C-alpha cells in the first residue's frame, strides 16, 4: 500500500468512526431529554 | 507527491482536491500569532491546550487561596458569604473543566500520535475547533463574576433548585459555558477514538499500544457517554429557567432529586475521566525509571476497562442521603466497593513493576511515586465514603473535600506534572533544572499534605463543606490547612519559573531517547520533536522493540 493509499484509507475510516461516535453522543443527549420528558 | 513535511490536513486536501495547488509542502510552523489560531498540527494544539490548562489552574488556584484565606480563622474575615460560595463554585468548575481535563487532552494531543506512529490526529481541523472553543467558554464562565447578582454560587454540582429557581441571572451564561466545554470535550473524544482506531501504524495492534494510549482511548468512550448527559442536564436547567418547563421544579410536577441522578450519572464517570489518563501516565513513567517492563500490561488494560464500565453503575453513592431505598443503598455500596478490585490491580502492578527494579528518582519518577502513594490514600477514603451507613456521618463534610482533593490534586494533577517533566525535554529539546525541580517536588508534596490531610480530621469532627465560617473547635486544623494551602499555592510560582526557564534557557538535549531506559515510539524521533513526524509508519519490529511492556531478550 502506498503512502497516499494508506492516508486515504485512514481518512475514510476516521470519517466513518467520527460519524458513528458523534451520532452515539447526540443520541445519548436526545435520550437524556426524552427520558425526562415522558 | 512529496510528503516529507506536510500537514496531515494539507495532504488530505491534496488527495480530495480541496486545494487547487499544493506547493507549500516543505513548511515548518507558520510564524506569528496566526500560527496558533489556524494550526491543525497536533503538537501546536497540544501546546495550546497545556498552556490554557496551566492558566486556568492558576486562576482556579487563586480562587482556592481566597477560600483558604477566609477559612484561616473562624468568623467572617475577608469576603461576603455569597462571594465565598461563588469562589467554591468557580474553583471547582475551573479546575475540573478548565484545568485538569484540558491538560489531559493537551497531553493526548502531543503524545498519542507520537506513541502510535501516526502523522497527526485523525481530524485536524476539528482538533483546532475543539481547542479554540475553550478560551471563549472559560472567559464566559469567569465573566459571570462581574455580572449583576454575581457568578454561580451553587457549588460545582449545581443542584436544582439552587441552580434554577434561586440562581442569579448569570446562570444562563454558566449554562452556555458548560454546553461549549462539553461540546469541546466530545469533539476531542471523537478525535481520539478516530485517531486510535484509524491512524495507528498499520503494524501496531491494539494490544501493542502503550498504556497512556489505552487509558485515553477508554476515557474517550467515557466522555462520549457522559458529556451528552451533562449537556442534557444543563439544557433542562435552561428550559426550566427560561421556557416554563418543570423538569426539576417540584411545584410544577418535576423532581429535584432527578437532577442529582442525572448530574451524578455524568459526574461519577467524570471522576474517572480525570483519573484514567493519570493511570496511563504513571504506567509510562514507572517502567522507565524502574528499568523494567510494565508488570501485567494486559491486566492493566482490562482493569482500566472494568473501572470505566463500573463507573457508570455507581453514581448514586453520591446520594445516599436522598432517601434511597435500603436495597438501592446496598447495591450502590457494593458496586462502589467493587471498583477497588481493578484499582487494586493497578496499584499492585505499579508496585510490582518497581519491585527489584534498578530504580532512580528523577523528577518525573518522584511525582509518579508520590501519585501511587497519595492517590491510594484518596482511594481508601473513597472506600470509606462508599460504605452507606458510614457515609451518613461523612456526607457533605470536609472528609469528602479531603478525599476528592487527594484523588484530583495528588492524583490527577500530580500525574500531569509528572507527564510534563517526563515529556518536556522531548517537546522543547531542553532539560529542566533537576535540582530546582526536586526542591519544587518536596515543597509541593509536603505542603499539599499539610493542606489536605487535616481536612480528614475536620470532616470526621463534623465540619460541613462550603461554609465561610465555622465553630471554634475547627480553628486549629483550619489554620494548619490554610498554611499548607498558601505554601502549596506558592509552589506554583516556582513551577512556572522551572518550566519557563527550561523552555528558554534549559540545557540542550539532542538524544532521541531523553531518558536512557525509556521505551516508546516517541523516543525514536529526534529531540526536540520535529513539527512533522512519522511520514513513514514504524514497522512491527520497531513497535515491539519500543514496547514498554514487552521484554525481548537481548534488546534493551
């Protein structure tokens, strides 16, 4: 794997990880509000 | 495409075509103030975080001096009770959110890419944003002191209804500041998780990672799970205060005790957010100066993960006196005590690493050993507080204050100081003044015990926390504690001098391995650390050779 290919792979993985983890954080925020609203 | 000295962000832009031209590959840091505003370099951002944390530490420390000066003698001496409450509140908030957490994030920024053979953090622009939120949030929090009605005075736990119905107008600024600080922490955590999972050298497996990286990786998950709950709590406070909701208002059908549950569901993991990276730091330093591989590496990893999981199921031990059912008290008591098992594993492993080692006591090691001893004292008093029937006596007394200061000052803060002395020569290519650093260590370690140890006795004798005045029988220990406090506070003047003197005038260090027996990829790069590192990811052989927990025969 060339250096560029490695960087591209890392970047794709980082975006995917950040989206998933950020989504989880946002879901926990919404869940906190929801559980206190019902 | 040349990739020898480019920013990771530049390379990303080049690959994705964000930049039309890309002729600035061979650059070092930019010049001037804008370098620091626009930087996406993990080392620059790490430096910014650490200086910000140090500034906030001095401000929070100044507030502590006001508190100890007022408590020097019984009676009201220097400040009004309302201002005293603002000082205790802002001292706690500034130290937790402004000093300890950013300092650890700064260390993570500097060290994690270097320790896993990565060029930079995974999301460099978000990294810049994470940092630059902080000064504005911190300034907003501090600005509340100058507002009508004063700053928040309800304690760092901001229990409702003190923080809702009875709070000053400035509380809305406090809420916004907490939102911003939390947002910054979540972005920092996302970055660390993405970096560890995606940017590691291809040949580095998870169980090859240094303990500091592991502890931060686990801490990042704690942040992801805990900070949104805090954000939810302050959002509900905001709507209760301004939009007519009654989440925490009993008169409107809400429940103030629910606030405590939500706060401590965040608050207890928060304690571990501030101590797990400290465990990682100590696990890096002790093998270096004991000249032995870390004992029980995998058990350290599993113990860290166990502590992190348990931290989410023990929150109500902060609430034994809220009228919880006995079964609930029993559960939270036993679950709390269970945390001492993985924590004990860690302390055992540090001691066993030192056992029969060729130990020397350079400054980082002094701080690390002090951490092990004094953090354990904080752990023991935590066990005492975790026992539900005993907590009825200890709750809301100075015993609690002594406990968490042993954990957070002689624990978290000591580990940060240890880390700075350990890695500073690598960062700036200069060695600190060892003699002055040792004088500072002994000054600080003696004074901090004079400051906090008598507070155990005050608490056991029944002195409540968060009061500006007290009964005469508490006078002697308070005076001793205040003297220790002033001495400990003054020690930071010397620390500031040592750090600045090191950076400006310290003896030059050029050996990559600043400490002769240090292991880790960060010690394979030149000293001082170049602006860009690991253009070529390290190979498996080098990763194993530099492992601080694997002993390879014949390789030293």
